């Protein structure tokens, strides 16, 4: 799941597992949330506006969420728009596979 608020990633993973089965129908499932603020207006057009970033989505918070997604069955975790290299490094450190 890509470029959506981090709060929808867990429910999307759960719904996918419920729909496709415990092994997600043989698919790899992952989450790449964005860091856009929640107050995007109806008139927003991609690439026409520069959005701010959520202040609450720290590196540690994204890593916490990524751990939850992996516990739900995700095998891929990262970030999309508004995430910085430090966010991805924190995720990689926490959910690194052996």
C-alpha cells in the first residue's frame, strides 16, 4: 500500500489477509505511507501544491508503526512522500529481516 496516511496501512493489511487468506494469496504485502498533513483540502491537485509534513510522524513513530505492520504480516515496510532518509533508517533498524 503506497502514499496514504500511515493510519490506514494496518487496516489495509488486515483486510487483505482476510480477503486473500493467511498467506495473502502468495503475494508480498507492504506499506509505504506518506507524511502529508490530515488537512488536505478538496481543491488540492497533485504536483500543483507543496504540502507540509506531519510533525507527529517522527522516525521512532514510523518505526513503531512498521513493527505493527510486520506483526500483521507485511514483508515490506518503508515510506513515501514526505519521509526522510532518517525515517527509512529507523524502519530498517527495527524491522530488519535475518
